[in-house]
C-alpha cells in the first residue's frame, strides 16, 4: 500500500511516465497509403504471395468502405495519406539470441519495466515485444516449444506456420468486418501468434508488449490465438507510446479461437499516450477484438483502459458452441479531454450459452466515457443467459458518462439481465478518509480501487498491482 | 489539550457558532448537549476541518498547535478523531484495507514506520475483541449494508485502532438500542486513560449513564449557555430543553 502511494507522489510532476522517445534509427515506408505501400510492407517482411494477395484484397475492400461515425466520439478527420504505415527499428537482419538486440532498444524495454532477459526473469511470463511495426524479441520460446506451444511474432508465423495462418487468419474478424479491420488487414506489420495444442495447459502467462516509438507512424498489429480442444492459455497485452503533439493512429485486430472445452483468458492494460490536458496529441485507438467459442469453451476478456485520446473498442465473443461461456470485464478511465466508446458484443448462437458483462467507467475532467454493448440471443440459443452490469463513477461535474445497451432476444427461454448505476465520488467520502489521516489523492485512490475491484480481481496478480497504480496515476489531480 | 476561544463559524453565509469557549484537559470526558439546530454537529465538523464550514472568528489550540491551520488529515495525524454521526459507505473497499491505510498514513505523519501485515492483524484482532465485533464485518465493504449499530461500533473500532488523543463522538448514540449503546460506551471507556480525552456530543442523557462525563455543557443557539457536572445532564433529562430556553429568555428580558 505504502509503495503504491509513494509512487503516486512521484508521478505528480510527470503525468505520463512512458512519454520518452528512444533514439534509434528506423527503416520506414514513405508516408501515405496506396497499393504500393501494401506491396512494400509485404516485401519488407518477405511474405509469400498468398499473404500479399490477402492484403491486396483487403486494401481493395477498404477503399470501398466508409469510416464509421456512430460512436459517441468526436475528432477531426484522419488523413490516411499523412501516416507512415511501416517503421522498423534498424538492427542486424537476423538475431540468433536475445543478447544481440540493440542495447538502446533493450534499455527502452528496461525503462518500461519489461525484462527481455530470460535468466533474470522471476515471474513466469513469456513476452513478445513489438516496437513500432516489428516484433523485437520473444522470450521463453524453447521452453514453450517443448509442450508444442507456438508463441512467436506474426511475421514469423506467416513464414513458419503458413497452414495455421491460412486456416485461421481473418476467420473471426474478416477484412470486410469494418473499416479499421480492413485497414489493418491491408497494412498490418506484425503482432503475436499463439497456438496451444490439444489438452495443453500453457504453463506461463503469455504477453505481448506494444510500443509506438517513431513519429507520424501508425501501429497496426494483429494478434491471433488458437486454443485447440481442452487447452488453456492466459494472455496479456500492454501498450505505451511517447508523448507527441500529433495524434497517432492505432488500429489493431485480435482474433481468438477457442475449440471445444478450451479456455482463453485475455487481459489488456492499455496505456497509450492520452494527450495533454488540453487534448493535444494522443493515440487514436480503433481496435477490433473478437473471439469464437466452440462447445463448452470459454473466452474471458479483461481490460483496463486508461490511455489513448480516443478509444473505440468492443472485445466480443461469438458463443457458437453449446454450453460455451463469454465474459467481459472492463475498467475504462477517461480524464482531461479523453473520449472512450467501449463495450462488448455477446452473440449467443449455441444452446445453454452464458455471458457475463461487468463494465466500470470512471470519468474525470472534461472527458466522455460511453459503454456500448450488444447482447444478441439467436432463435436457436435455448436457455441462453446473460448478466450485464454497467457502473459509472464521476469525478467532478464537467465529465460525462453514457450507457448504450442493446439487447436483441429471439428465443423466449433465455434470460437477460441488465443493471446500471451512476455515482459520484462524494465530498463526504473524501472527508471521511481525510479524517482518518489520508490525503485526498490517497482517498480517491481507495475509492476508485473499491469501485473497480470486481474487475481488478480478474487480472493476473502481478498485473493487477500495476493496473491499480495506473488507475491512481491516470486520475492524478482530478479531485480537490 | 484543546482550547477553544470565542469560536465563530457558519455555513453558506449563515452564522451557526456564535462564540464558543471550551477547555479540555487530558483525561477528561466532556459532554455537549443541546436541542436540534443548536450547533452541536457544526462544532464537531469545524474541529475536524470540514471545508463547507467557514470559521469567521476565534481560535482553537490543540496540543500547542493552531488547529484551524491544519488540513483535516493533519489534524487526524495530530491525534484528533471524529466519530461520525452518519458514517459513509465506500463500496468495494474492505474495512481492513481502509484501516490499514489509515493506520499507516497516520504513522507516517508521526514519523513512525508502517506496520507490517502480521503486527497489523494482531492489533485488529485485539481491537475487534474489545468491540465484540465479528470477523466477517472486516472483509465486507466499508459500512456498506451495515446496520446503524454496526456502523457506530465500527466507528469506535476505528477509534481503538487509531488511538487518538482527543475523540469527538458526534451523536454516536443516535439510532442505537440500549444494548448497542452499552457496547459502544464500554468500548470508549476501555480506551480512556490519563493522556486522552473525549468530547461526546449527544441529545440524550442515557449515553452518559455508561460514559460518565466530568463536565456537561449545554449548547444553545450557537453558544455554551450552561456548564456543570454530570448532574446537569440529569436535570436536562428531567426538565427538557425548555428550561434552558426559558432561562435564556428571562436573561434576555433582564438585559
């Protein structure tokens, strides 16, 4: 507890502690997007022709599509020709061991609190580190391979495991799904691939760490996780970016496939640069995340969203198989001028499917925080059950909290429950804590963590502590 | 320990305290009684440092320091405790977690090291036994869904944990049945020693059957109009506050 609060004090002056820039040479594509950009990226990555064709098809789709405007967010039009779509840190072409990583890069990750050194790593977490457009290093590969687990960068997977990629890439989020998914399919540069064989319980947390470093670049990564029947994996992603005055675009796609009786637990701690107090700069975060559950499978999304100037994100589950389970636990924090429109879609197709949604929105400053969720129960989904709970907490009186629940039920044996509350951090609560010797920052941290506890409990232990700190830091100075 | 001189304070431009004088020495128990709206809770709030209340005159000295100059949390650090009339609820925050933060923040203020988990738990167990509390109460969210009695008991439990020099109990007896009053008062009695003091604010005499005061003060219309020994409380109980009102009116007519 003490450690937590002293860290809050330390960050009073540095609002966003990940805002540094690493000075490394990078290899970039020219600004702008046309067919040649797509070819350039594919060539840079030595991709087989089928992959290039897949990208080009997606690019053609994208050209025909329109940017969505239904979300409760406002931002100036994005100039897609003003973005660099590929940027890779320059280093030796092939690395035979982790020791050969550019020391400057290595230091970047140390600063972020991520150790790429397998020997010194205490907790059992395997990491794939992605900087700008390229995966830098993946740790613990050999240990995982002994159990048949594949954990590598997407580029490597395309080269080494083409059959799996061709089978699953785009199977849950097709390029035609939406504007940003199409854009991602055309220009994605890297990401993580993870494959858990039948009956294997992955012995450690798998984690991808994303960092945008170069100026004017967009980051477009793709993550694909395939859990074969009866397997289990817990996966975590984290993200940060330097402080820049310009807005940067992040449009990722994550696809999860849980076969019969498999379970995937996917946790995100999203801390992209949120922009400054006046709303200048920050990441535009347009992300499509979706999983599909076969019979008796379970997918659980947990997200702690504190960063980005704009968040547009709806991690969803298609409950295709009978008795499958989907869960969505979310904490979304907005402060200053941040805007978040986030939630989930639970599509009940199979019989006896269950879903649970717990969304906690915290708004402060002049920010806007919206929950948008769809629960769809199809005609054949007998005995489907859903429980949704959406709570909003307001700090101050200049911010907004909005809830947009959509419920479509086509089967009368199903049960759908929705609860929503909105509350304010009260002067009374803060004074009560003050009277017990706590300053206002500490009081707010306790109140917020109490509010968010149900979701925090879903995070793997080591990340829960990190996320708690992050919550307190994000709301620094928003009360009092 | 506490010296209040000619304290004047109000809220939203309305004057409520119109010149309070009060002296409390270590080891003493003072009771403040008075009808509704006389300013009892305002006095407690002003002493604890609630921001809505504006002090317009007078001074308060606490253990040699200018109390009014300190933030609410520093007042707590100095050893001032307020037992709330309406303890607030904080959903999702366990009483244990809340208390651990409070105890260690106050220790930090006093330049003491934080208690480790073992020492803290030992202390909690001791104080819970004192207040006849059930273990389950501590893992529940702070005051959420607590009965009136449980909330007040939790206040005195917190007092036991924080070991204040001066405890101000703001109508700790209100809304409690007779058994709960006894438990709460006995808890306070067990915490008393020659170095600390209690300022109990109450409507009724019955709390004072268990928590015996050295002095009783009657607050009326923003002033302490009568002070005396514990017998004064009995007199008030018998005659009601009207007798104070009548006395006041007579004085006003005379002057």
